[in-house]
């Protein structure tokens, strides 16, 4: 009789342990994902996204792909986070006090605006010096 009760206890513990596995397997890290688009709704490849977890100073970097998409997985949940977004020819962006939830993906759509320098260069009125005519005093 003692053998039966020990076996029953063993199977009960095994069943409870197996039922608890799905909760152990759940992710507690956070993910930040999104896309980088211009103010003309065109995908912008090569945008650099630097994410800093302020309390720990942990820094992670992502670069948007050819479709403008990016993702940073395995981030610490909570925050605050500071996010610095840069792309040559566009204005930099700094986002502060951002919080991420564990086990979830936070979407971050990035809308880039051309910098004044890029607009001037496209119009041909950039800050590059124009050649001045050289006058030589005649004899």
C-alpha cells in the first residue's frame, strides 16, 4: 500500500511540474521594432537606432534594412530608455523616457524629416563655396 501512495505522489508532482513549464518558457524580455520612413512615406534604409537603458547604461544598436524595418530583441523590460535616431541627410531624433513591457513588442514608427543642409544641396544652394573669378592686374 505504501508503494501505491508513493507512486501517486510522484505522478502528481510530475504532472504539476509539466503544467508549470509553459509559464517558465514565456519570455520576460522586451522587443522594440518598427520602420524608418521619410516624410514622403518612402522607406529609408540604413537608419541607425541606438537604444540605451538609462538605469544600467546598456546600449544596443540596430540599422534599418532595405525596407526600412528594424528590430531589437532581448531588451530589459521597464526603463526608462533613451533612443537616438540618425540618418545622413535627415534631422536626428532623440526620444526619452520610453518604457518597454516584458514579453511584448513595442512598435516604433520613425518618420524622418530632411535636414536643411540636404534640402539646400538638392536645390543647389548648399554651403559649398562657389568659385570666385580671379582678376590679374594687367601690366
